[in-house]
C-alpha cells in the first residue's frame, strides 16, 4: 500500500508578485518514498537443523549490518516446519555480552532470552540452533538441548566483528563456520 504525499506550492500567477502565504494549492498526490531497509544488504545467510534429533525441519537465518548504527544483527528468517518465531533482528553484540558471561558453563537455550525480541517460546531454541551452526555454541555432553561455548568461539566472534569493520584481535584466522554461511548475492 502506498501512502499519499501532499506538498504545497504557490500558484504560478503569484510567483512574480509578492508572496501571499495564504494562497497555496495542493500538488498532485504522489506515492511516498519507501523507507530504505537499514538491514540491507544481508551479508550472510544459511540454514541449519533444529535442535531436536527427531526433526528433519530446517531453520534459515540472516546476518546483516545495520547501516544506521553500524552494528551486526542476526535473525531467524524462516522455518521449514511448524513452530512460530519472531523475525526481529537481534544485535549480535548482545549475544556476545550474554555468552561471555557463560564461559566454562553449560547453558540452556533460555539463557538467550534477555537478547531475544518477540514473545514466541521457540525463539531461544531456534536461535541456539543457529548459534551452533555458526559455531558460537556447541552441544554440551550433559544434554542434546544444552549448550556450551564452542571451542572456536573467540575466533568466530572476531570474524563476525570484522564484518562490521570493528576489530577483534586483528587475527586473519577465519573459522569455517561463517564461511559455510552463504553470502547473499540475490539482492
């Protein structure tokens, strides 16, 4: 749906004379300019399995840089099976803040809740599966639904930060996890 934009112009006959501010006419109605998506272009996208070994469904995700705040964001973009979720963009740094506090701990998906937007109960579990795929998390030996920081967590964190131009440790060591995510060449 397009919005209509109305502009005011002084009548042409009044252009050469002294301006009478009360004499205005409405210009033709024009479609309003669509606001540019601040999360465009998507830098990486990929898919991953859900956490449950019984499920054959896939989740898709997108990673993009917000041009307004120059930060990296991630979102759950799709679900091939059942289950509601939020497509809201979440700042990647918020996950780093949460996960940095969980070093050497076993965590459940609910530990991601402070960073997640939207009210779906599936958001945390779905995002945990995605964070496993990009190798920020890995399964814990305690349970298939529990997680721990991946062994390459710091390297992946530095690589993700490099996508925004902010430096981590300056390392050129690029883990394969982010490389598995496909660049978005469709846009």
